[in-house]
């Protein structure tokens, strides 16, 4: 049986059309950063999902201590919710201003975002301090342990986001906008988590 032979070598793929490290080199840094950041966001959502599940299971285990209906001040919670939602709006306007190369306008919206985020944290810290003063600290019951863990973890994320905002404002002044979109996505994700906290923890807990 005859064996066919190939007389010509296969045509090489043009370098500009190649993908990966074999021909065109590694993916651009912006794509790698965005991909890694989405993995971070998804892992954060998994963590918060576990905290929500733990709170849902333990919310009735008050060990004879105060319940959410006795502790939560929905008026203050509504104010801090509005602060965070408005900060998400100003965050979006700031990101748009940065994309359009208006650094001065971005800094104005970034300042609004920072002030609103700080107000959210102050109200939350005041709530925590008042609960502890009433003897309703995280060690009082399983319900309160789950509450402080869930709400406190979200608060730590907000504080970290505000610190990152200061760093990004300096970068925008230096004309480096690469990480601003990632931060904006992170801040909006915190808003989504807070809507869940507001609904599950406060609205349902106060009823």
C-alpha cells in the first residue's frame, strides 16, 4: 500500500493571528487583571452566600437574648442604605468621568462617594456600639454571632473599598485609569450584597 507524502511544509500562522504564548504572546495585562478580578468577585459572592446561609439558620437562636425586632432601628438602617446606594450612583458617574478623561470631575464624584461611604460606616459602627452597650454583643447568642459576622464582614469590605478609592484617586491624577473599572465593579457588588443584608437581616429580622 502506497504511503502518501507531503511535499510542502504547512503554512505558518501569522504572528498577529496567533493566540496564547505559542505565537502571539501572553494576553494583554488588562485582560488578565479583569479576569482575575472577576474570580475575586465570584469568590467573594460565594463567601457572602455562606454567611447569609449561616444567618438564616441561626437567626432564631437567640438563647433568651434580644431579637432583631428589639434591637434594629429601621430608620437608621434606611439612612445608611440610602448612603450606600447613592455612593454607588456617584461611583458610576466618577468612573464615567474618568473614562472620558475628566480627572477633575472624577475627583468631585470620588469625594462624594467617599463621604457617603464613610457616613455608612459611621452609622453602622454606632449601631454596633449601641448593641454592645445593651449587652447584645456577638458572644450573647448564635443569632448575634451570625449578625455581627455577616454585617461586620460587609463593613470591612466597605472600609477596604474606601481605602482603595484614595489610592485610585492618586492614580487618576497621574493619568493611570487601569484599575478604576475593577474598583467600580467591586463597589457595585457591595451594594448588591447590602440589599440582601437589608432584606434578610433587617426587614425580616424586625418583623
